[in-house]
């Protein structure tokens, strides 16, 4: 389901130029770039299943988790995740969508559960944890 560049280079070593073969596979649509050095082998995968693979350790939270629980009516356009001790926000854009990562304080494992779908495990915040994460990132007002 997921392949690294080094894994692909090893499996394509019989080609004269394995890097070009990877580039052609991406152009043909048989390989999908997630981020530098990481690819998906199928297009039929939900973005929230990819979030922890693209940048980790992280867990689905904020608007994405609240939407999955049916707690907000708005459509969510980016897959938002929380990270711990990264000290910066990151955004990745690829064929699967936009992935945003925000740093939160040290209470990482509290309120985070492991879920599984189609053989892929992912971490997601409980509804309460997602709300707390949302409150944490709101601008402080006096």
C-alpha cells in the first residue's frame, strides 16, 4: 500500500534508470506521491488514513475528527492532525488532498484511540480531545 523511494529503487533495479521508471509510474497513475520519498500504490484510499503515514507521529484531530464524529456541519477540505514536540506547523499537498499538522502540548496519548479501516491503522482524537485541541489553537484573547 505504501512504498518508500529506496524500496522502489530496490525493486526496480533491473531498469537502466529506476528513478525515471518511478517518475513514469507517477505520470501514468500507477504510483501516487504522498511526500518526498513516500508513495501510495493505490488511489482508492481516504485521506485520513494517510495522515499518520505522511507525517508522524500524529493523530487526526481538530476539524477532521469533529467532522468524522458528525459534530460540525461544515465540509472539511484539509485533513488536520495534531503532533507533539515538533514545535512547528506543516502542510503537505498531494493527489489525495491537503494535510495540515499543528503542534499541541504534552497530553498526547490522553483521548487518542487507535482505529482500523481496510487493514490500515490510524490514530484519532476522541470528540472531547478534538474540541480541546481546537480550543488550544485558538488565538488567546484578553
